[in-house]
C-alpha cells in the first residue's frame, strides 16, 4: 500500500509541477513583488535581526536581499516539489546549531522508500556550549 501511495503521490507532484511551471518556474515569484506571506516573513525577520544589525547598513538593501533569499528558497521548494522523488531536510544535532540542514532523498524516482535515505547535501553545524 505504501508503494502504491508513494507512486501516486510521485505522479501527482510531477503533473502539478508541470502545470505550475509557468507560475513558479525558475524565477520564483514571477511578478517581482513578494507575496503577502513573504512580506510578513521579511518584516518579522527584520524585527528579529534588528538588534544584531550594524547602524551603517541600509535597511532597504537588507530587505531587498531578504526578498532575493526568499525568492531562491521558493525556487528550490518548487524544484524539490516537482520532482518524482521526495526529500527531507535534517536539522537534527546534539549540542550543535545546524546552520544548513542536510538534504535527504527519502523516496527515489521509482517511488521506493530509501532506507537509509540518500544524503544529497551534508549538514553544516556549529558547536554550541550548552
């Protein structure tokens, strides 16, 4: 049953990805204007990062950089979604701060569960004194 469900899910993702390609293709949000959700996230990040920002940095440029980061994240999310495989990000780590999570392929192109998952990108972590 799991294999049949995985196969249907895989087909659904690739078909949906093909149908949405013109909207979410390589450029992320195509209008050049971030969505309301992205704007709220940028605002929240600006508030959270404000105590750590040097006074000489331009707030407009920082917001533009965050928009570009969110656009790239949106593009990566769409790319991973539209693949027949399924992926997970691994944020786990003991006494470490995961800076960049590992990217794991958990279901292959033939809708078979991979055990153990295939590591596509190793995680990067920093030791933390707790």
